[in-house]
């Protein structure tokens, strides 16, 4: 066995994977020594990142919101369906708080949340971890805050109080590795602070940004009074100004059923992205007489960040010999090298795992860079 193949055998034994370099799942193809001077080459490409989003709705529950009750109910139903369409795996926290001045209660117990939870905890594959209702059912129920609270409307103060790390009632909602989106639902403008001296907006902006080490992980949206046939700022100057402080991570829409779901458009765009597949430029064609590339490769899905720091590794077979999900080769860009061989999985891995997954690829290659068996795709 060559030293390169010996290293490969050691690598996969250490990883506890019963698979070889190629499509057979028994032993590395170099194990019988037939590889001679050939070597292997590796590449790793991100397959997915477990998508985490902490979504807080701060809802005007004063009499001013009453005329919009039907529109909001329909809008939140559509929004819940859009959240369920976020590519899996995903992890979602959804909370609703009041922004009126007197009532600080939530609808957690009335909406099937198991005490002491104040927010919905959705695990990958849309499993409502702490609710007896469905995800859409829980979101719809939590949003029904009514219009009986006393004025004035104080959404900025309510949001920062909820998200304060010292707030024991909301411990666990805000996660350091999750996106945070705060959505204000308001029929009137913010009046946070003493009646004769509202708290400066800059104070609220600073406090919200301080919750994340990466400011790009914070998004702010406002659903407010505005003609729904127009665009631009809502008719609530303080909330509009506060929202605009977050630039490209901000959005303002009107209190209309067809506009409510759009407040999560930007975060869905962030989460709905595809990673470039792993790509190799030196893949040996084991049978140059046969059209196409007869590659001798191993592809493994490696998931990290599991509970207790565990790592899970699963072999993915070639589509030439195995069942889906399986891998296949396509020509694709390989950095500065131009075209190479990109490794794709034919369908999403059927998993509900709370962790980040990468594809680790290793292929039989050529010791001689000029070997025609490792010619780059044309």
C-alpha cells in the first residue's frame, strides 16, 4: 500500500466510516496495492448551515389597532406559512409582546405553550418543540393580542425590555448564533419614555445593536399606518426613523393583509441560499476508454455542532451505484483553476438535525499533473 493510500485508510478509520474511496462501501480501493504511485485529493464544501432565526413581534394592542384586526389576522396566517417554507434544517424562535402601556401579559398559556415558555420554539423540520398546536396555529394564536390595552403605544421600550439579557421571563429566546428580527406592528407612533421627554431614538438603536457582535445579524421591520398602494416610510415618524437606522436590513410595509408576510422577505432571502459544492481539479478517470469520467471517490456528509459537541458522519453513495440521496459529478468553477469537477447531492439530505453539515470529498487522483487520466473538463 502506498503512503498516500495508507493515510487515506487511517483517515476513514479514524472517522469511523465503513466506506472506501469509490462507490463500494467495503474497503479503500488502494488496499490491495493496485494503485501504485497514484495519490488522492480532498475537498470540503459547506452543504448547509442550520438556520437559526429569533423573531420578535412587538404588537400595538391599544384601541388604535382595532380597525386592522381582520387584515392582521389574515396577514399573520400567510406569514406563518412563509416561515414554514424556509429551507430545512431550520430553528426558529417566535415571540409576541404587547406595546401598550398597561398590560404586560402574553398569550403563551392560551396558545398551547408549555409553561414557563413565553415564545414558540421550532426545531428543524418544523417540529413545534414546546407547543401543543401546529406552528401556524401557535403563531396565529399568539398574535391575537386584542385592542384593549391603554395608550400610549411604546413599542421600542417593549422590544428592548423583552430582549434585555437580564429579563428572566425571556431567557433562551435570544441566541448568540441566530439572526434577530424585530417586527413592530403599530397603528400609532412610538411614545416610549416620559410623556414630556421621549427617550432619544439613538439610545434604542445603540441598545438593540449591542445585542449582537455582528450588526448584520439584526433586521428591523415595521408594519404601520400607510396607504398600501404606496411605498416608503410608514406614517409613524419615530418608528420609521428607527427602522431606517438599520439600512438594507430594514423594511416598512402597510397594515394590510397582503403586505404583512413581506416583513420576513429579507430574512428568508438570507436563509434561502445555496453553497458552492466541493470541487476538485485532479480527479482520475479510472477508465479513459469509456465516455465520461469514471471517478473513484468517497463523499461523506459531516455534521458538527450536535448536542454535547458530537459529530455525525454519513457516507453518500455514487448515483451510478447507490440510491438517493447520492452524489454525481458536474463540471463547475474551481476557484482560480477554472473548470473542475463539482460534487452535487441529487436531493436534499432527509434530516432533522440541529447542526451544520459539510460534504467531505476524497478522490483517486494522479501523481503526474500531466497524466491524461486527470485532464480537466473542456
